[in-house]
């Protein structure tokens, strides 16, 4: 592993490359990356990067967003098959046809969607700024929200807005088992359940804190409690434990009998150290998007980022 790390660092320097990684990546990739963050943080980093090459250790829509925000850079995704169940549930053609049924609505799409869907949207949001985006839309306007119905339902409850929702779900966040969760709570009665708003409603209703990936990290770090059951992708526990080494962090159990009794995104875990080395060595797989598509997809992303 040390030899591989050294080769990656040499290639990074040679090609003036930066590695951006999502919190859901394997711990070794998080430790290697120049910057680790959530979708919103990584978007800003990609936009502001002056590196010639951006290696995006995440999934396909994230690398696309990096290319849209910084089109003059070469953006590499270690495995082009690293997709997203949410993004796959909503194609550009289907989204356009759905939107045509509601011509008077403002369309807001979660960043977990393709460039084609972003190009058809009025706004893009992440879980970190979704409330702010919805609240920025005049109250007399009706809203379409896609593709995550669980995040959409959470936003309806928080804002009181009447939104039409696309019927999509994240395969990780719909996998939590309420029955196993209750049993786990009996073992750790003092534990606080914290959940990502992509989780299903029955988990949201019993969670003591609901927040984006970054919000969950900050909550654990700042809380005076010492035990947490974490209902989001397992990879976040690496950064959580780094920030709060004295605290006990327990992944929320999934319905499946996984060996680690937790939920992991198989797409996120398709990236490996070896694939990062190979993509730097060969300069591919590279994200390539049509210029007019990038221009259209940029508008709703910039509208979101203007709220910062």
C-alpha cells in the first residue's frame, strides 16, 4: 500500500492533480484525498480548484457537477460505473415529460441527478441547503421536487410548502430496518439516533437529530452525549470518529444481513486506490459533456451557490 500511495502522490504532482473525495468513500481514499466533503462542499472545491486535473472519488453525478462548474479542467472518475440509484431513477427525458404536466411549477432537483436533469431544472439543491433553496422560492409559487421523495417529504414538513414529488429513493437510506433499530436501542438506551433526511419517514420520526452529512458530523462533534446510532451511509463514521475519537458511533442496521450490519453504497465503494492510480496514470476515464448541456446545467447550480 505504501508503494501505491507514493506512486499516486508522484502522479498527482506530475499532472498537477487534486483528489476530491466524498465522506462515503473507503477510509483509505478519504485519508489520501486533498479534500473530503459532502456534495455542497465538493461542488465549491471543484469550482474553485486551480489544479489541471480533478480526480473525483465519488459517484458519476458528482464528477459531472465538477466538470460543469469548472469545464476547462480534466475531470476523472476512477470508475465510470459508479452511479447513483436516485440519479438512475430519473432520466432527463422522463423528468422533462413529468415537468410538462406542471407548467406553472418551479422545479427543484436534488444534486443527486444527471446533467440532463439539472439542465431542465430551475434550482439544484443539496441536503445541506435544501431548506434554504425552498425558502428562497416565493410562497405563491408551486414546486416540483425530484428525485428523492424522502427528502421531499421532509422538506414539506419543515417548510409547509405543497410540493409535487418524484417517486425516487436512495437504496442506502431506504434499507434501514426499524425492527433491528429498536433492538439496538434496547442495547444502547442512552444512544441518540441521528439521521440523514434521505431516510424513510419512520426513521425520521424517531430520530433525535436530522441533518445533512456535514450537519450530522458537526452534531456528533459538538454534542455533550457520547453514544450515537447513525442512520446514513457507513463511510461517514470514519470522519466522525476522527473528529470525536472518544465517542461510540454505531451504524444503523439495515434490513439485509450484511457482515458489518450496516448500510453501504455499493456504487461509492466501486472506487479503489488501484483505480485512482490507474486513472491518474492513463488520464481516463474522463467526464466529457456537451458544451450546451453544461451551460444549461450550470444555471440552476449557480442559482443554488448564489445563496451562500
